[in-house]
C-alpha cells in the first residue's frame, strides 16, 4: 500500500453538528470535511432528539439510536455527556443502551473501514474494543478536558489507560497534554502525537469593523457551563464604573443560563450584557468581526478553537492562564493572560485593552500572524492525520 | 423609468441650489444611470436622471415647450402614447418619438384633464412660468413615487426620500404619528412619511401649487366597487380581452422586455399571455431558495419549459442581511418592514443583468381575491360567535405548540398560529385599514408613549354598503398595495436600474375586477375563481395546482444569530419611543424559542437602522 492511497476511515464521536443549527463538535466536522477530500470518510455518532430534515441528510453519517428519540439528550448538548448527566440524573439510565448501541454500530462499521478515528476517552474505549474484535487499527484523539478528568475520576482514568495501551496512535490537541501523557505512559511515548486543531481561515475576516460608538465591545463564546466560567467575566464587568463600562456579548447556551441571568440582574448590569444564546457556527465570523476584545475565562480547556478563530479574525485575546490556552494566547504578545482566580486581574487586563486601541490592534495583528505562521488550517491538520492513518494501515 | 427632482426656493443662492440639485442627482443615479440633466428656469430647478426605454436617442429631460413657458420632468411610461400622439398632431409639431413630449403636449393642449386619458404609470412635475404655477400628478394606483416638501416660500419634490432630504434647508424631523403607524402596519399610510416635513403625493391625485403658495390636492380617479355585473360569461370574456390588451400595451418598448416567473398563477398567466401574443425568446427570471418551504423554482422551470422561454434562475444560498441597511439608506429613506424587499432586489439584480424591463404578476391577489387573510376574516366572523372561554382554551392549546418556521402554505400548524394571532388582534383590525403587525394592546407595550397616535388613512370611508371582505379588498388596493407592494417593487427594481411593469394593475382590469360580485371571486373552498374560469382551459394544469407562496426570508433565524446581537446593541442606544425593556424581553423570548417574534423584532431592527442612518 502506498501512503497516498485513499483509505476508508470511520470517525467515532459523541459530538457532531447533526442539525444545521447545531454547534456541537464543529471541529470534528471540520476534520471530517478535510479528510473527505482524499479519503472515504464516514461518521458514527449518537442520534439526537431533533428530527433532521431530509434535505440535510448525509449518507455518510451514521446516527445510532439508544432510547426513544425524544429522550436522546445524552450527546450533542452544550458541555457534552458530563454536562448532560449533571443536568438530568435520569440520563444515567440511558448509558447502558448508549454504550451497547455505540459498540454494535462501531463493530459493524469497523468491518467496512480501514481505520477508526475516535474522539474523546469514551469513544476511544468503544473504538478500541471494536478494533480488537474486527482487527481494525484505532487512532484516539484526546481533546483536553477528558485528560483533565482522568486525574479525578476512576472511570475516566480507566478509559485513558485502555486507549493509550490499545490504540495504534494517540493524538492530543496541545503540546502540554502530549507531554503530560508521555510522562504518564513513558513506555508508549512513541505513539503519542500532537496535532493542533485548525481554523477555517478563508471564512475568517481580516478586516475589523470599527465600533461606531465609543463603547468597547467584549465577546466570549462557549457553552454556558461551569467550566467555561462566564460568571467571572460578568463579575469583572461589574467592577467598571458605569461611564466606561464595556458591552459584553456571551454566545452559547447551557445549564448555567439561569445562574448567569440571576447574577446579571443582581449586579444590575442588564444593559451591558447580552446573552445571545447559541448561534450557528457559520455566523460566528461576523460576530468576531464586529467585537473588539475576545475573552475566555475557562478553568480548563484542551486547545480552545474559539481562541484560534478569534485570533484568525485579528481579535486581541484576554484569557485565563491555563494549560492548552496559554500555548496559543501568549501574554503580552497576542493576548493578555489573567490569574484564573482573580476577578480584579481580569478587570485590569480588560481595562488595559479598553483604554488602548493601539494595543488592541497590535495584539490582534500578532494573533493573526501566529495563526498564519503556524499554518493552523484544517488542511494542515488533515495532512498530519493522513500521515498517521497511512502508518496505522500498513 | 427615471428619477425626478424639483427645487424652488427664492431664498437660496444659485450656487447653493445647484449644489443641492447635484448631490440629490447623485443620490438618484440608480433610478436612471443612462443620463442626468438639470435646468434652471426663473429660480426653479428641474432635474432628471434617465433609464432609457423608449426613444432612446431623443426624449431627453427636463423638456420644455417651444415658447419656454412650460417645463416638465416625468418618471414613468405612458403605454397609449402613440394613440394620444395621433390625437395631438393637429395641435402640436412633435420633435421626438417618445412619450415625454406627448405628455407635455397633452398637458399644454388639454390641461390637467389630459391626465385622465393616460394609461400607464407616472409621477411628474410641470411648471407654468407664466402663471407661476406648479402641477404634479401621480398614477392611479401609486406605482411611481413622488415625495414633496414645502415651506411658505419653497417647494421641493423627488422620486425618493434620500434625494429630497438633500434639497431641504434643514434635516427633517421624525413624525411620531407616522412612527406609530409604522409599528401598526409595517409601513406608512398613504400621503405620509417618517418625516413631518415630507409628504407623499397620493395615488390617483393631482396637486397644484398656486402662485400664492397654496397647495391643492385633488383626486382624478377613484375605484368604484359596485360589485355588480350582469353576466358571468360576459365578464370572463372581458377579463380575457382586457388582460390581453394590458399585457400587449406593456410590451411597448425600444429595449428588450423580460418577465419574472415565480411559478405561481399570476406570473405564469403573464408568460402564457405573452406566448399567445406570439412573443418568442422571452427571457424569464426566477429566484430559488434552499428551503423547500419557500422554493418555487421547480414549478417555474416547468412553466418556462412549456412556453419555451429563455429561463434564468438563481439560487439564493446565502443572505446578506446587511443589505437592508443599504436599501433603507440609499433607496427608501424611511423604515419599511417588509423583508421580501431583499429577494425582490435579488431577482431584480438577476433580471437587470439581461434586460432593462420586466413584467411582473403584482396585483393579481388584490384584484382577484387571492389572499388567505380574506378567508381567515370570513372564518373569524363565525369563530367569534363561539363562547369566549372555548376560544381562549383553543388559542392557548395552539399557542402551546411550537410555531413552525415554514411558510403558512406548507404548514397547517403555522396557519393555526396565524389564526390564533389574528383572533387576538381582530378588535384592533376592525374597522379594517390594513393588516396589523401589532394589536393596540401590543402596541402600547412597544411604544408606551405614542401608541394612541397615528394618521387617518386618506379617503377611508368607514361606513359603506360593502361587505367586510369587499371592504378589505378595496383598502388593500388603496393602502397595502401602494405602501407595501408597489413601494417594495419600485425601490428594489430601481436600485438595480430595472423597470417593472404590472399588467394586472392596468386600471381597466382593476375597475373590471372590482365590479364583479365577491362570490364570483372566492368562497370557503377557494379563491381566484374568475381567473381560473378565464384561463384554466387554455393553460397547463401545473399553474393551478400550486399553492400560493411568497418570498420567504429567514428573519427569525437571523434574529437568533448575528442580527440578534446587533439588535441587542441597538436597543436602548437611541432616544426614541420604543420601550427598551419590552424590546429586550421580545428578543429574549425569541432567542429561547418560546415564541416566534421574528417579524416584530425585524420591524424594530429596521426602525433602529433608519434612526442610525437618517440625516442628522
């Protein structure tokens, strides 16, 4: 077999945009589209509760049912499976049928494909069992939070151990996670690789639309879940004197909405905060373009795509100083980082940027330049995966 | 078709007047990219921007009579100008072959009564230097626009509001009575605009500005609606003849004429008639949509294949919602809430790339009772007799079900939602003026300070002998059609330098259709009976199978995306009568999918766009 041969690849994922409005797992969707250019690719993913329009039907996407349709809320929701379990304990009842259905579907699809690419620990676990049964190689990609959870959760640690041992290759989306895994599993360090996520560069506007008013516009994008920590941004916003308070748009949906609304009301800053809800991913570039500063206050991340996208749109970044994020957002170069436990520090960093439009422009330009220099496009990501696929299939 | 401008202000230095005329001309170039001219006659400026359709090499405007006493600027098409020309030959030596000189000669020879002989669409200004009088006229149904403004000393006119604001001494001020009307109906009532100082010449009216400055506006045409006709078979023959003549007249042109073809009944009948008249190689134009709920391009393709037209279709895959701001700023100059102006502009751009003139099916629904709201009104009469508690429970049950995004022609549930909505506002819609966007109660929430304000619709006779549906149809013809449909078509097409002609809106056909008994047009089972009886046997059955659809614009989706973020920023940013708290609440409910407030929020959004762009 030669390296340029088209392979049959099955992508296994619990997050995928199965409706046109969904933002679930958009990066997996990008990977799917990019790999499809040279290979025959299909996706196995859980079904959702929303009916998919026939016009949107893609014959290469296999959705497995696990409970009656209207009860299928375990996957594709903001925050993924952990958030779904936290939000509604009854979802635990779906887990046995979920795993069984995913396993059967994956085994069947594995027989039709040369390789399985699994995303996150749970998919890696199922894919590796299917791989063992059908003798199909598996590449497991860990996307960050699953590695973090393994230090606190026995089940996640078990998934991680199993995947690292059984997968042909293991991929992380950040250098820090690669090093961490290599330290934990020195005997398998040869098969652990770092492949960064890309950005859909042609769709990211370079030109910024200056705000017609003097009010600086802040933006954060992410599921409304505890880990994303939008509460801290809201609290910091309240520290501004009213006369110079910037405007904050929070894009995303999730189980923290009511808590955030209550906080906004309590702080009496309703006029300054817009909870915009979930917005289709294709609309986001316009929103990046029209805002001045991007903020990410997460407690933990893999390698946040929203930061890559905001940088590609020449936005200056204010981000919490955590692993994964600080590989992209470099303090003083293309971003201002803050101590994740300090509202005052976040306020200070935002205020610095609000008062200095030149600094905003220079940090934004540096971010865009970094994306271009590192060639962080989905095409490059796909090339790196293709290389592993070729090796795995030999 | 063209743009016209008029300025008379004795207090203005010539340099300043000329500069204002030039900048207003610049703002009107899209209406006539072929030629721009202006003249200065005794302190009066007349300017014209031309889209050459007839007598392309000559017929320049402004035009003057040989004595220099009269000067005319005119926007429109007079379809019977050849016939009128012949009748004027004994009085006038013609130098051109176009309709402009015929209009000038007729007005000079016969006076204002000549207007009654015109067939077509027009808006013009004639000055009589000897009598020091200005005479304005607008076509019977209001196809061509004409705005004016006056002060004790000065008088200004223009085809569009963005141009007339360039002529005025000061920026015009918002008319809050009009603002309330806009939120009631989605547009302004005839004769009014968003501005106190700018008025609109009413359709079917002449206007004189006397030397004393006195302004007199009088109707020269009024639709009579006796709803009496002796014989249905004879009426069918008459419809066939008048429609054929109407289409034939509208082929009068020195440039190629095409046709919009949506796949619906009205545009298909026009293509059918053109085929009957022996027109070959007709260019037809359709806009397709991604959403099947709104897409009629397959039906249009079938009709075009049947009549062997040279068919052009464009699929609208993505929307540029920012285009609305451009249209408001450059073409309309005031809020206008009908989002279908965006696809109308898109299909106009497609057609303008191939032809300069198209025929469209506008007016078919108004004349032949095609709207579902007439049926809903009839059902409502029976429904309101049910006990209130029963109605309330039924409406609650409907409202509890999720409202589909689909066009109502494709969804029974959508229809049920619209009906429940109508039931809530029926009190506000009686007596009927035009379809309401907000009921009185809802208006008091969105505009707490000015919800009781508003203009009276001109010529609205609230006590007539007509039935409920006949009244609705008559008012739709005199209010909804000129203020929404015709404004939309004129601005969207002229923004692309395209002339649109509407054969259904020939005044003879209008008079005929409105004199037929309503029961000949519609019943509970259906509508447009007279059109069907007239043309069904001679046309392909596909035309009649299609359910009525409109241009669907996904405003509800936009408002849950980038546009919602923009709107959120705009709310509270202006000193205006909108309650920001109520607007925010509507947006919140809409984003959370608790209700579909898409149209109300779009209306608010457009109003803010206008506030952000209006002359300061």
